């Protein structure tokens, strides 16, 4: 059960990060394939809510930045 929750949380965070990186106002230094983790969380500081960002800062989450197709969120 815990692995299912972890997987769901990881996919959700990846989707949020991907969507934010595709937004017109995004100016992050993160690119598809980069790792978002405790060492790089500051690069996403203006791209996601504090509650999610805090988990990366504390080392609770790690994600690989992905590129979503432009029509994925329609």
C-alpha cells in the first residue's frame, strides 16, 4: 500500500513540475532530464507551492523533470 501511495505522489509531483515548466512564465534553470531533489530544490522555488517544495528541501521527494506534450493537459 505504501508503495502505491509513493508512486502516486511521485507521478503527481512530476506532473505538477512538468506543467509548471511548460507554463509561459516559467524561468527555471531546470530542464527535462534534470533531477529535482534536496540539492536542486531552490531552482524550482517560484514554480511550485511551498508545501510541495518543502518536501524536496527536506529530502522527502526526488523527481526527474519530464517534458509533457503540449496537449497533455487539455
